[in-house]
C-alpha cells in the first residue's frame, strides 16, 4: 500500500493506492471518531472537524477537514495499527 499526504485548502488529503481496501480506511476513520485508536494525539483529533472517505478498493482517498498539518497526519499514519 502506498500513502501520499497532501495539504488542501480545507485540511489534509491522504491518497491510498495499491493493496488498500476501502473498508479498512472506513474502519480506521470510525476508530478515530470513537476514540478507540491511539494513532493520533488528542491535540490533533480536536483540530479535525470532518473525515470523508471516497474511492474504491485499490484507490481510496481520505479527506480531513480542519486546522491539521501534513506532518501531524503523517505521524498518525506511522502509528496506525489498521494501516500497515
């Protein structure tokens, strides 16, 4: 799986390509929204106002809206147990 993180006007976009299943990205977002993940610091979590998954298996995008930096999200992805 390849992960590319980009800054956007409204926050950060993560483009997952290769061996990625959309359901796994949805699970990661649900874990984050319910607080059952430890990949993101609480300081980062409160900055995110919306998380939206789009695309299909093999090419999934995750758009994060809020005042978050590309570096914060790259650090969270490195700690994620769902996305290896």
